[in-house]
């Protein structure tokens, strides 16, 4: 079977995503009406992998009132005075809603692991900062996610995997195109310089925290339209599998609706 050309692949992926966006809009309405579950989408990736654009395109058809996006940057002083899961805990989606984490508590076993100075700033008791800390954080995260799932939050975690060559090209695009200059930071190059160290952190994280109740989906990110289509497919497939239903009205409630209909028709 012949491979699709770049143009045909892009066109097919966009068509596929368009259908998923429409299905997601319907699924979101059912999620809200059913009022038993919430959905948490977690996006982790290297710089320039396309997290922002994926969220923008995949979620383009949902009702903004039922969806919140949270981006987690460097923690504030208040956040540092709590445990590292606290700032994410307070932004979890309500029942019937979709929450999106653009980066998340997983930064605590990625950027913090690669940059020990950040860990020092968290003011943890000395006896809890040892060679077991990352394994213990994986345990914390797995328990946290298990708790969420047991209380009706469906968790989907996406690692958008961009290759080193493709990241280089996207950085060059940001440098060469004036309208993209604002997206580039010299810190991006410092992180890129630690590619292999981050590789180890990512691999350990994925292996330790991809569970049956909260799986990781590793999505190839070098081709953005295909990446978005895959993410949309996973979300729709998951929501469809929940058998979400609109509420069933009692005979009494139906009678009240009939009375209201009659009153309006007689005006």
C-alpha cells in the first residue's frame, strides 16, 4: 500500500479531526448533562512540540463554559508553602466539566529532577530529600490519580513526542519569522542542551506513572495535523466509552412539562 503524500496526509488528518471535534462537542454536552464524571486532560511535552496548538484545535468545538485550561508555570510563594500537588488539586474540573492542564504536577519529576536548585527552594525536610524522592513522588502521583478516578474524574495524559531535529527546525522558524519571535526564549536552548538528561526523566516518568486507571498516550508530534487528530480520537473514544446519558424525567416531571407546553400554546 502506497504511503500518502504530505499534502494528502495533511488533508486526511484535518478531515478526521473535524469529525472528532463535532463528536467531542456532542460528548461534552452529554458529560455535563450526565453529571457523574469529569474529564482531566494532561499535556506534557518538550518545548515546541505543539501543546498550545493541539489544545486550540482539538477543543475548538467545545462550549467554553464547560472547559477550563490551566497552564502551570514556576510556582508562586503561596504555592511553595503547600505540597507540590496542591496548586493542581485546587484546579481540578468539577463534575460534568473538562479540565485541561498545559503542563502539570509532572513537572515535579521532570524539570525539578533535572534542576536540583529548584528542589532546594521547596524547603522540604532534609530527611525527605534523598535518592528515593523521585520514586516516592511517582507513588504520590499514582495515588493522587487513583483517588481522582475513584471519585469520577477520567484522566487522559498525553506526551507529545517531538524529535530533536524537528524541534530544531521549529526553533529556527521562531527565530526567522518575525511574527513568531515572541515564542522563542534563550532558556529553550538551555533545556535543549540537556536533551539526554530529560530523556531519562521522561522515560522514568512514563514507565512509573502510566497506569490502567490513568494511562499515558505517547503521541508522535513531528506532524502536527496527525498529532491533533490522534489526540481528538483518544478523547472522543474515551468519552463514548462512558455511556453518558441525558437525565430521564419522572412521570411527574413530564406532566409538568406537558402543562407548561399547554400554557404556552394557549397564550
